[in-house]
């Protein structure tokens, strides 16, 4: 019998330690995988595919203060979890392909929020993720691309993680504009019918970026090339972007500011033609068109107005019964006198303007009624005489006036007084 050689006890111990070490390494790996998966899937992130439809689009308004962002409102956020920050994981991040295998091996889905947590783990910038998702390949239908929602989820999670450090906050619109330009982005956001909440968020952010860079109403008007569109102004989607920015920026001053900008780039004649021929395709643009037309009209220099236009601006057309007691009548009479002095041969009369807006009969009846009121008696008498003189200049005899005023009785005081005035005039001739 051949004797079996003895195995040294130390060698057995070394072999056991080696096997134990390998086993512990494998266990540590799987524990690490479990930790990673648990951290990234916290709060059921991977149970079902998330969408951006639950995004809370709180209005965002940022302002520079001591080289840092100061919030005027809560930054946009999609994360409703109670996590105050993304967990710090104990191992270096694997490739996304390997990470995906880990998640799928557990029978779970890769959601937007899980992807976002993975990118945070890798400390990727918003621009890197933007390019990784190939969102820099074209602006057309970008809001129809499901990857835009994945990117939005990442930015919201990133901003939440850095909410105590405003300098690190990321604005989606800023990256889009840097990639594609202000005009294309503004046009796309007005034309799109996709992802309305996300589109609204981006429009708000674009406005804030313009304000941050101190762009005036005129600056944005030129930036959006509205100074070049001419007759196509009211079918240009970027007009709505400009309107929204100025009304938000200037508030109660918006009316005058927009009128000034339009008048700077287009003459009165051109604007009138544009408003007259405007055919907006959408209800919203019809509203904007009417609003701007009124703004331009109400802010034209008085010196550029005709007596009729100034009559309208002073709202003297709103009721004949109160015409003589309207406080705006005196400024209008003064304006008319100055207008006639500056435009010899092109002047007009108060009675002609009154008649144009109210008609012979209503004006005549108002004068006669005002003569019976002590406060307006003297003024009404003078105006009635002016009306009679106008009728004479227009070669209207009493019989014609009887028809115009629809007088049925010859005892009518207006017709009788005009008959006497007319007869006296004929005798003097």
C-alpha cells in the first residue's frame, strides 16, 4: 500500500481563505447591486412608466442678486417624493447597459425618474444628457419626442438636488435656445399643440431669460424679426410671443409700450393698412390684433389725429344727451380750432362732426332740450344757431329740414325757429 502524503495544515487554511475571499467579493458585488437598485428605485420609481403630464408648472421668475439666482417663485419640479436629495451610492456607476440589465433582472421597468437618478449618479450635465438623448438633432416635433420628457424629468430632479445652490440651477429653455436660437424656439412653442404643460413651461422660461438679459420690448420685437414681416404680422406666431412678453414685463404700461414699438418700425399708413387687411387664422391672434390696433390708436400723438379721431379718443361719441356736459368737449373744441388754423382750406365745423356721429335729427332734438336746462341753455342756444347756419350753407330750406327731422306738426319748435331764421336770412340777401 502506497501511503497518502500528508497535507500541510497551513496550505488548507490558505485555500479556505482564498475561497472565502472570492465568495465575499461576490457577495459584496451583489449587495452593491442591491443597494444601487434599491436607491435608484426608491419610492416605487420603477413600478410604472412615469410621464411628464404630472409636472407641476409653477411660474418661474429668477433675478440676479449678488451673482446668484434669487427665486421669485418656486422652481418647476416634478418630484413629489419626500427624498431631500439623491442618495450617495457606495460604488462607481456601471455602464447604462449593465445598469439596465440589473433593473430588468428584477422584472422592473426603466422609468424616466430611474434614468434621471442614474445620470445624477454619474454626475452628467443637463447638456450632456440633452445630447445623449439626441435632442440636438432638430427642433421639428421635439415636444412629440418622448425623450424630451425624460430630459425634463432629469432637469427637475437635478434642480431639486441643487435647490440650495441657485447658481447650479438649470433652465430647459436656455439649452434649447443655445442650441436652436430664440426665434425658432419661440415659433415652435407658439405653433405646437403637443405637451401643453411643457410648452407653457418653456414659454415662461424664455420670457424670464429675456428679462434676465434686460431685453426691452423693442429688443424682442427685432429678435423675433417682427420688424421684417410686414403684412404677415398678424399671421406670424412669434407675434403672440412678443405680446405675452411685453404684457408680462410692462404690465399696465404694455399698451403704450407696444404702440410705441409698432410706430417705430412701421408708419401710420402702413399700420392702418396692416390692421385693415389683417386676417388672423386663430381666435387668440384675432384678440391680439384687435388689442394692438386699439393700443396704437389710443397712443397716437394728438397732433397726428383728425378732429373725428380725437372726438373718438375723448369718447364724445358715447351719448348725444350728455354731449354738452361732457368735460372732454372743451379740449376737443380747442383742438378743432387749432386744427383749422393749421389746415386752411381743410378745416371742418363742430356741427359737421356732431352730425356725422349722431345725425341731424338727434343733434337738433338735443339742442332744443338743452335750451330748457339752465346750466346748458346759453351753450345750447349758440350751438342751435350754428346748426341753422350749417343747414343754410348746405342749402337746406325749411321744407327739406321738415323731411330730414321727420316733423309732422308745423308747430314743432325746431322747424318753426329754423323757418324764422331762414326767412330773416333771405330778407338780408
